[in-house]
């Protein structure tokens, strides 16, 4: 998947240890997702299994990433159902939306108002 290659290149360039760690975790998830896409031909089973790849700690808050995560998973499945090189642009767009949602949630957790 082209996205994995792009994230590897970004991880090699980043100066931030925090960003590098997030990228490494993303790469591992995406590799698992791609492996799942190679073997699972049923969209519903793929979607269900894809939700359990550690998108959040213990996948307890993964539901908060929807609908962006669902759209990304669907794009990855469609790519593998069609051809291994089909629609990298759709995957990239879905990833960008998902990543924005994740960062918005993360920043929201870190910037709670003080209770002074």
C-alpha cells in the first residue's frame, strides 16, 4: 500500500519522538489491515475484523473514530477487491480524514479545561 510507504518515509524524517511513535504504530496497524485484506474476501467480516486492530487503546474507544474509520476501511477493502494498485488517492483521502479525526480527539483529551 502506497500509504504505508509514505508513512515510513515520514517516520524516517520526523524530529518528534511522539510523532515517530504514532507513525510506527500506524504502520503496524496498516500492515495488519493490508494482510487482512489479502485473505478476507467478505466485506462484512473484513470490516468487523478491521475494527479490532488497536485503533484506540484496547479498541475501547474505536467507535469514536467513525464514520471516518469506516470509510477508510471500506476504501482499503475496495482497493484489494479490485486490484492492488486501484485508488490509492481514495485511500489517502480517507486516511487524511481519519487522521484528522484522531488528532482532534487526542488534542481534545489533552486540552481539558483546568478546574482551578
